[in-house]
C-alpha cells in the first residue's frame, strides 16, 4: 500500500505519534509567492485541527488507516515471543521513540509489547511510561477504527494478547 496516495475529504488517516485523524477539507492557501494545497485534519484524541501541506504529507508519515488484516496482524504480534530489550532505559527509550516516529502499526505494536513486558520486571521511568501510554493509545485508536469495534472491546483484546504469554 503506497503512502503517497492523495487523501479524500472525510477519510480517516494516521498522523504518526499524534493518532487517528479525519481529513475535514482540502484548502488552498497563499504561501510566499505560491498557492499551496493543504489537508485540514482534525485529531479527535487531542481535539486539535492541523493543516498539512499536501506535498509534505508523505514526508510526515501521514498514511491511511490500515486494513483489517494488518490490524489483526498487529494484535497477533502482541502475543508473540519478543526480543529482550536493552536494560539501559535511555537507549531503550530512543529505540522506541524512533519506532514511534516511523509510525507503522507493527512498530507501535512492538513498542507496546516490549514496554508492557519490561514494566512487569521493573517500573518504567516517567518518560518511558508516557511513551508506552502514547503507543498503547495509538494502537487502540487505529485498531478500533480498522476493525470497526468499540474502543473498550479493542482495549480488552490488546490486554488479552499481551497477557497470553
């Protein structure tokens, strides 16, 4: 699936590290000497509307919501065996932050899985806890939109997968 496709008004999209949004409109605005087309995207999770130049959307990693089969793969990943992660939290934090910025649903599921298991060993530092909460919220939002299921149901699915060692 190509990220470079144009989005339509009312299409749900994922803005990496921000969450699921909906394209409210496409507007032309003057910028310096040119007119630039912008996606106007409403992010419900933060109740924020952002304007993204259409030609920068791919660079920013904005992509359509994943298909149902991809969302199911991400849920499956949660219950698979995982690689041990570095014990140095700063290194671990940077690795996970880089994954979060990439923004694929599989990367987000990887973060949730590894930090969930890490926190069972030792409490996460505050920054890492925020990263974990963020990744979990992003995963929850996208999977619930993709599978068209209520967030509570998807939250239970995610928890059940994480605990299914």
